[in-house]
C-alpha cells in the first residue's frame, strides 16, 4: 500500500518559526516532524510515499531527497498554487490510484497504530475512513459524529465544548479507496473536512470513524509545538530521541556527539543536547529543554522549559523561559526572554504575540 503526506501548507500559525523552514521540517526533539511521520509509516510497512509541496519546496527536497535514509521511497509533487488538502491528493492521483492508500497531515506527531486503522477500514468495507480520537477539549478541532457501527453521520467545525455532539475529533489521518477520486472535482480548491467528507456522508456513502489510542498532536501553533517537544522527552509519545542518554544529578540528559559540558553546569528535569553543543561554566537548565546542533550556552545562562534551534548562542547570564529560539539566533548577554518565539530579525514584540 502507498501513503501520502500532506506537506504543502504555509504554517502561518507557527510564525515566526516557519519563516525559516516549512512546517514539516520544524524539529521535534531535534528531528523534523515529517521525519517522525516517515518513520511511523515505515514501521507499518508504508514504504512508497508521496508528499505534495508548495511552501519552501527546495528545503524539503534537499532534506528528504528520495527518502532512502529513512527507509522509504519518497516522491514529491510540487503545487504552484495551493488547492486544498483533497486537491493535493488529487495532484498525486497517478501515484496513488489502483489500491487502498493512507493520507496523513504533515504537521502531526503521533504513535498511532496505522495497521489497525487499515484493518478496520477493510473489515467495514468503507470508501473512506477517518482516524478519530477522543479529546476533553474539542473546541479547536473538527468534531466527528458516528452511529453505533462507527460510520460517520455528521461533522461539526470547532464547536464549543457545550455544543459538541461528540468528544471525537478528526486527526488528519485518512484511509481511502481509489474510487475516492471519482468524488473530487477535477479542478479547483477542494478540502476533506468541509467539502469531500460531508458530501460523501450526505450521499449515504460509507465513511467510517476509526477510534485510535496512543499519542496524537498537531503541531499547529507555538504552544502545541513546545508541548510536543516536551512530550517527546517525557516519553508520552513513542519517538526516537537522538544522543546518548545519561543521568546527571536529578536530570535525564541526552547528549549528542561532540557536545561539551562544563562540570559546573547544573541540570534539572529533561534536557536534550544536539551534536557539538557547548555548555559553559555555571549554565543551568530546568524543566524540559531541547538544544539543537551547534548551540552554545554561555557562562551563567539559565534555560527553562524552552527550545533553542541549531547554530544559536545563548549569551552569558541571560535567561530564557517558556520560549522557542529559532535557527542561528544570538540571545544577548543578560537578556531575559519569557513566553517568546523568535528568529533572527524578529522583534520581541512580534515574537511574543506569536505564542498566544
């Protein structure tokens, strides 16, 4: 079976971070989101994969190439204009048609049992299946209503929790039969959630909701992005963590190759250091912290519950709390950042607004 990763979106809710890279390359625990997805797909024997591209396509092509080092065969389809998520699948029709296939949004972190979703889809002979997950707060999501047999009878778009008819949401993981292309218009923008799936349900066609367990999160905004990183380090989601795991005082630290840590540095909580990082005397870490490759944390700096992307410098005696620092940034000595997401050239005011 073949798979498709929807990787064309601009990722505006993750700005300013996505001014540097497209959302599928945004790193979670120092590994791009889409790389985590490719590993998940390969684990469930999906090795022929297509991804549609639009925003910064060259960065995705450069990083993933043909997918060989991730154990998959990866094909790209670049869209000059965005055509909706169902439209993106339509663009890959030649690659996908001929058999059941799976589609997954390119901004997800999950350890979903994809094999079980496929099995349920085939067992119930559905035209389309949506992996659905129970959530306490459904107000940010598309809600899915099903009958006693699991077939979908209706949808609600981001209802209040009081108005929601179900606690199950669409996860952006779909299993589709090749006949689905007969229901997608040949041209124009077309989406799954607001157009294709409601149309299929209105026609009484078999659209199944398959309940999933395990971890699932869409990395849709800065707050969710930070949370996904923290969940990776805590083991809440089953993903690979690079580096050598060591216990250091009251902390668990993953240390990348070539990283140097001064003996007087202090660690609390969970800390992931990329390759060739330098931690200088008296630097302290608390909560959950991720440093990318080639990050320098200078003497006396304090980093708490934050993510610092590769090639950045955290200046002496500075303090970073609950923040995300982009690629190649320099945090001035003595500066204090709190609740900030910033990249080079972004003001603190703009960055702070992006976290809300």
